[in-house]
């Protein structure tokens, strides 16, 4: 089960890493709120037929009392709304960060959630062992060599936005960790997309002037971000995080930075420097370290 979940989260990181290219291209045509709105509408629509098929194959649960079904639906809706709120805040902040900060620095700052998640876990009584903290330190070093290729490290407005994005996505991971054992992951993912679309749509109407022509011009990056990054990626995140330590899950998902560099090399023909390759090696080392089995205490 742990290996399957790890592979699902690795696939999630791959999808998200490629999506960085789509997010950058999409911002050439539409604003941050419009992009987030469109991608989440598509993400929610993609999951509707999936839920219908799973519902028919799974069938009803006659043994569950009506009161339990109402309680389960309430938990599902609350979980979807909480996840959707955190997702909207994180996604919007990430789009704004890309407006003011180079992609490499934005990727590094956003991926700081691998450090923030275990710190948030401490607030809820979840402890991390030494290998997790060593993995976090190694991953942070890898992300530095991978993304901070310019040699500068000053905190401008874009950097502060990027750090805020890292905090918001850390909250999103923590919220998913709380609700995923209690609800259907696919249904909660669908609810979070539509709720995120409602919130970003309100911001779109207030702060931007959306144009159907511009949205149509950006249909390729929006479609990939909506169908793959949102519809598939965030759903795999919810399913893959189920029963996993959120600190380990965040380490695996932080590989999206590595995948984004590889995608840029394969798709855009951007060559990897020795510094970036070294960062990739450190990142993969951090993931392997975090996945090592814990040593069982011998009973006396």
C-alpha cells in the first residue's frame, strides 16, 4: 500500500511538473483568477463521469443508516469546501508569484512546503523522526541547486508571495491529510475543484475583465492544467496521501520541481547544467531517504 501510494504521488509530481510550462504559457493570455477558474471548472467536469462510473460499479450501501449517510455527506462537503478554499488561495498566489518572480525562484519558494508541512504536523501532535528531517534538509539543498541558478537570494515582493504560496499549499496538504481517511477521495476532489472555481470566479469578475477570446486562445495550457494537473493530479494526491505521513507525501510531491526542469529539457530543449543535475540527485536522495523503512524496536 505504501509503495502504491508513493508511486501515485510520484505520478502527481510528474503531472504538476509539466504543468509549470502550461501555467507560464497560459498567463500570456489570461489573468491569474481567470486561469485558476477555467482550470478548476475543467477539473471538476472531468471527474463527474468518473464519479458516475464508480458509483454504478460500487453500488449503494444498504447497511449504512440514514443518519450515518447524512453525516458522511456533511463531512464530504465540508472537506471539499475546506480543500477548495486552501487550493484556491494557493493556486492564485502561485499564479501571482509567477508574474513577479522567475520560474526557478518561484519553484524553489513554493516547494518550501516540504519544510512547512512537518512543522504544521508538530502543532497537531504528529512527530517526525530523524530521517524525515534529514530528508527535508537534503531536499531543500537540492531545490536550491536546482532552482536558484541565478546566484541571487533577495526577498522582493514576488519572493514573499512565493513563500505565502508555500504556506498555503502546506495547509492544503494538511487539510487533505485530515479529511482523506473519512471520505471518498474522488468526490472530495470534485467538490474542491468546483468550490475553488466559485471562489476564483468571484475574484475574476471583480479584479479582471475575462474575455472568451483570450480563454480560447489559451485553450491548450488551460486544458492540460484543468484535465491533467487538476482533474488527475489533485485527485491522485488525495488518493495517494491516504494513510501516508504528510511529511513524506510532501517530499515526494516536491519532485515536481525536478520534473519541471526535465520537462523543460525534453519539451523546450533547455539543457541541464551541472548545478541542476546535482540538485536533482539531492532531491531523489531525499525521497529515497524518507521512504526507508523505520527500524523496529526490539522487545525486551
